[in-house]
């Protein structure tokens, strides 16, 4: 019985082993069928190369512009201050008004100065009378000395008194002139034609030449001066890029410049750079330049701000749209189309801007083709289907 029982157990073990072996064979065959079936599906699912617009790079004559922050001042900006002290009797102009040279702007109470003039005139009259009296004394003593009635010393004393009287008269004349000048200063006049600024002091205010606050400001803005600064590196490039051996000679050959206003509009009239400062500012390390613009319409005012746009002409310039570039780690790249329609990520050197385009120094050359858009999906060495940008534009134009 024991032998029969052992045989039965052995037969069950062999049966279980065969079942496991059969299961493994079935699973392997299923995996093989699945792999054979998915391979064609994966090959069919591979996407085609992307269709991207490309353009050929060409060299041409271009002008690039560099903009510098600028401040605007009138041709003449002056503080209007009193030359004498007194109460402000009248304010004869309005803030912001245009005035002509010589026009009276303010009137200071002139009564003390008019009385001072009268007193000076009286002193002059007394001095002139003293001259006459001294002359009479000289005339009286002259024949007496000749007849030796009186000593010559008395005549010399009389002549000296006459000269003293003449000197006193000259001093009195100077006092009269000074009093007249002070009286004239009670009328505060415009020294140039221009526009009046704010008037902080009103009628009845006590004014003095020592006041820290001026009566007003006067700006002659028929022409304005636009000041801007160049850092040392920019100034060196300025000297290199523009012809001329000396600053004065270089100024003569500089092109006209434009003024971009605070609202980004361009001032309609171009200006001319006419001054280069003689030295760098020790605090900022920059040198100041000045451009002058005509301002017949009075559009520009002192205190305006803007940007001065300086142009530089390039005879053989290569321009690339900014949208066709990518920036990584302070470097600019383009995707150039190479053999087999593969793209190559190439660094470029940007030396300026012209509108929405970069001016390129190196990295690509005339005749190269670059990808214009879809750069965020590209990788180095990827194959694309190029589409000429001109063909695409033509098809869009036909559809429209």
C-alpha cells in the first residue's frame, strides 16, 4: 500500500509540472504575438518631420539706431530775480505767458528809490554850486597875487579847493546815476523773449536780491538743447564708428539725430549734435553730448525728457528677425538649415538693432538659411520639412 501511495503522489507532481510548463509556453507565445502586432503599429505612429518656414539670409545696407536717455533745456533758461529790495507792487504777467525781451514783468514799490534819486540830485546841485564858489575865489585871488598883494600860497589853496569841488561834483553825478539805476530796477523786465514759469510770490510780497527763490523762470525755447551721456565704452565706439580726426571735425560729419518723446512718438524735426563735453564726469564715468533741435512751434519745453536716437549706417549688414532667435545663458542662437534638412543650433553675435531685427556680426553669413518660427519645438540635428517664407506669404496673399 505504501508503494502505491508514493506512485500516486509522483504522478500528481508530474501532472502539475506539465501544467506549469504549458502555462509558460502559452504566455510566451502571447507576448510574441503582441510584440509582432505592436511593431507595425509603432512604425505607423512615428510623426512626420515638422513643416517650418525658412528664409535665406542676405546682406544689405542698413541703418541701426541706438537710443540714449536725454533731458531737454531751452536755448536760454534763466531765473528772474530782483536787483533791489522792496514790496512787490504789481505782477504784470501770467504764468506760462509768452513775453518779449524788454517787457516789464514785475513792479517793485519805487517810492524809496525815487526819493534817493532826488536826494542825489540835490547833492549834485550843491556840488556844482561849490565849484562856482571855488572858481570865484580863484578869479579873485589871481590878480592880487600878480600885484603881490597876497601871497601865492593863498591862490594855490583856492585852486585846490576848486579841484576838490569838481571831485565832489563828479561823485554827486555818480550817486545820481546809481540812484537812477536802482529806480530802474524797480521795473523787473524780461532779458530775453520766452515763456514764463511759475510765479511763487504774489503782489505785496517783500522781495530781495538775496532771496533763495526767484520771482519766476524765463525760457527761450525757439531752439532747445537735448543733453545725453555716453559711457566710456560707448564713447570709444562713437569715435571709431563716425569719421573725423578731432571732436570738432567729427561733429561736422555726424548724421542728423532724432528725438523720441516720452510717449514714444518721434519729434517731426531732426536735430544736430553740436557739442561734446571736454571731460568725463568723475561721478558717473560718462561724457555729455548736446544736440540742438529747432522748436518754432513751442512743442518742446524745458524739463521735458525723452530719448535721443543716434543712427549708424552699415554697408553690408545681415539682419535677422528677433522672432527667429532664442536666448540661452546670455547668448543668442538661430537654427540654420544644413544638409539633409537637418537644423544646426548656431550662436550669433548681435551688434545692433533695426526695428524688429537684429544686426549680426558673425555666426551666419549671406546665403545661409534659418528657421523663422517654431524654435521652441526644435532640437539639435532634427530633420524638418522646410517651407520657403516667400512661398507661404504668396499663398496667404492669394487666399486673401
